[in-house]
C-alpha cells in the first residue's frame, strides 16, 4: 500500500502526567483524516489501554499508528520485562496487580481483553526480559451511529 | 450537499475590535479574525454563546423574537421556565410574575417546571430499563450540548437519551390542549418560550432532536425580565398549575438528576467542562455512571447569556424558591411530584423525538488519501510555527493556523513571527544588493564596513 500515513509517539515510563497523550494524538489525527467516528473511538480506547500498560509496566514504549484508506494499524512496543504466560494474560480478570490494588478498582485484568474486543485483528508477542509488541488493526468500515 | 445552519448568535461588525478573545473560547474553533473582524464559520458553530459571554465589546448579539409577533396569533401562550423565576428573589411570588406576563400580552401561562416532572419520569424509566448499551447515558436537554456532540463527538450519539426537553414537551401538550379547549386551529395559537440562551432559540428554528416542534419562537430572558420589572402586579388571582420543587430544580445544574431520582449520575455544566466530560465518556473512562446531565452554561440554564441576573444570584434565588416549596410538599420525591402531575395525555417523547445526525467537522478532506497528504503538510507547517498560540493571525492556535494554511484559507506569513523572519530575510537580501556597487563607481579606497 502506497498511501499510508505513519505517526509515532514515544511514551516515557511511569510518567503519569503525560499518560494518554499518545492515544489522544492518534485520536485527533484520525478525526482529521475522516476515519468513521466509531472506529476512531475504538482505536482511542484500545491505544489508551496499551499506552497505559507500557507506562505502568514496561518503563515506557512507542505507539505507532499506520493509517491507510482501509484500516488503521496500531503497534505498541516496549523493551520491558515481558509477559511470561500470554494465554493467561489474555483471560478476562487475569491480573498481576496485588490484592489491595484490585480492591481499589485497579488491575481488573481487562486491559488485554479490552484491546482484543475493540480491535478487528489483535496480535501480541512477548519475550520475558526483552519486551512486548502488540498490534491491533481497526478496519474503517462505518458503523451505524 | 451543503446545509445552511441557522444561528442565533450574530456579530455586530461595527462593535468588533478584532481582539480574538472569542476565537480563543470557542469550543469548536468556529471563529477566525479576518480583516480586523471576527467571522463565524457557520458549519462549526453550535450556538453555545461562549463567544458572546466572553466578548469585552459586547459585539455579539443573540437574535430572538420581538413582542410584536404576538399580534400574528389569535391566542398566545407563554412557557415560563425556572430560569425566569430565578431572576427574582423568592419573595416575589410567582403570581405577580404571571400577572406581569399577562400584562405583556400573553393570554395563557403554562409552567415548564410541570413538564419537567413528566420528562424526569421518562428519564428515570429509560435509565432503569437501559440494557446492554454503552454507559453513561447523556441528557438531551441542552441543545448546545447536542450540537457539540454532533460536531465533535458523533460517536456518542447513541448514548443521548431520546427524550424531549421540558419546554418542547410543554409546547406540544399545551398547544394541542388549548386548541381543543378553545376550538381554535393550532396555527392560530402562538406558543412562546422565554429563552436564557441562544441555543434554545436556534433549536426552535432548526431543531436537531424534535420532529415537530410546537414552539412558535422565543423571547430573550433579559428582555422579558426588564419589562416584567415594570409590570410586576399586585397578587391577582391568577391560577397556573405548577410543578413541585423537583420540577423547579431543573433551572440549575443537578435538577435533572434530582428529579429523575438518579443516584449514580453526574451534573456537568459549562461548555469546557462538558467538552472534557464528553471526552472521558468517549474514552469509556466512566462506564460506572448511569447518567450525565450536561448543560453548556455554567450553573445550568440560569447561567445562560440571556439571563439578566448574575448566575450565583439566580442560583440563590432558585434555591430559595425550592426551599419554600419543599416546606409545603411531601418529603418523598415521587409523592411530591405526583401531587402536581395531574395532566391528561401528556405527550410521550417517543412520538416526537428524532435521532441526532452526526455532523463531523474535523476532517481535512472527504477523501482519506487527500486528507492524509493535507495532514502531513499540516504537521510540517505546524512544526515551523512558533507554538505560542498567540492568536495574532486570527486563528485560535498554531494548529488552527496550520489547518487554515493547508485548506488554502490562510498564509504562513499571517503568523507575525513568520512575517518578521521573512522581512528580516528580505532586508538582508536588500542590504546584500546595496553593497554591490557597480564597478564603474567603485571608490578608490573602499571604506571599512561597520
């Protein structure tokens, strides 16, 4: 595909002042491009989840959006500690957050399942000690509003 | 297909000083200063009135009806809302206000707070029976918010409750009822609102959510207030059915939640806060909330730009009236409301509302590939701008100017800093040229340059 727009944003680890900036920028860009509003919303939600993950768990990472006429591909990659058991992490409710944090409503174990749910294609590759790469594809079909 | 949008907010060009104060506060970036005067981009304007509220020169005015229009109808009904009562201290009893309205030429008065209670019950019911869809639901009462959703948050349209605003419901009810009672053709009856804001007026002329609005027009609240001050009557025997304290509470933020008995809701008011909240809803960050009440004006309708009183004075007036009413009514919300709700055949929203239509205004081009090229160019232009968002170019921000440039509506040298550096480059070039003296005139000993 020749007509592709690529945007890249670095998200510094543990920087909660800037958390959400990358997904907000991706969202704005997609709105400018005229991607259907409901697709923009799904991209924003999925990207935000992934962005927060790299900020909280991976010491930072990169959010990349590749937009074509047909779809948006989001790649979120980090060089963090990696996920030992991906299958388990994909289960709803799976969480590594300590009990007290979960009682406060954090770490509900919905991050990855949510990303899967809101994207049309989802892929995750992770190596312990090396990092994680998540890709999500969102097709630009207009949904009825 | 271009749609012409009706707007109640208009600029009086001669008063505008081109100061960009309004440009900065517009939530949809719908204003630019061109040739020293503000210009509204009609497609983007949501009639919230933020520009009019901010303008230090009072250059914006809101188009409303003139009272002469009462002569066009055989019978005129006015719909006073809580925001009207809130203009007066609680010791000014409502009958004296009604008498004043009669003096102004209205034949009949229908109290909007009564309609609010029917609407409150519809909302309560809708929220209780809402299954499976995205949350929170968003209130439908502020037309400026509805328009903001159409323009900036079309993805939230499905979350807006399909329920009439109280004034609209009141108009539908009272016109039909009066036409039957008086044996008059409905078109001979004028039904008038007293509007605290431009957006309600706009929504009468071009409704985004009501299929068959029965409102004839609206008068400016401040204008009516001024006239009423001179004509508040002695307490005459005027009987008007009114709502309970719960219906009256709709005049200020939180009233909707209170009267609909929604415990897990939030009242958001002021256009910037509403924008912020809609952003959070769009990102699905508050799914635990059932309902969000939104009004574009700070404080709710009492904070509208057509209100005469300061919003805090109006709120304290309204709270005082609510307290007085509450002393006389059952403590229980449902019982208190049931006492006033005795109308027959009050209209049901589902027969009258129409779904909101998305009106996205953000995209750079209809064709995504062209939009991508424009986007890249825009980013390029943006990185060359100073990033001060000073507004001197007439756009709200450097980003806004970059967008205008790629859309061919502005030039890079509209930026005062770009202009200065261009002038600087030009001056250097001229200096360079000036130094090149023709060989025929070269002095014998060229002086050392400074």
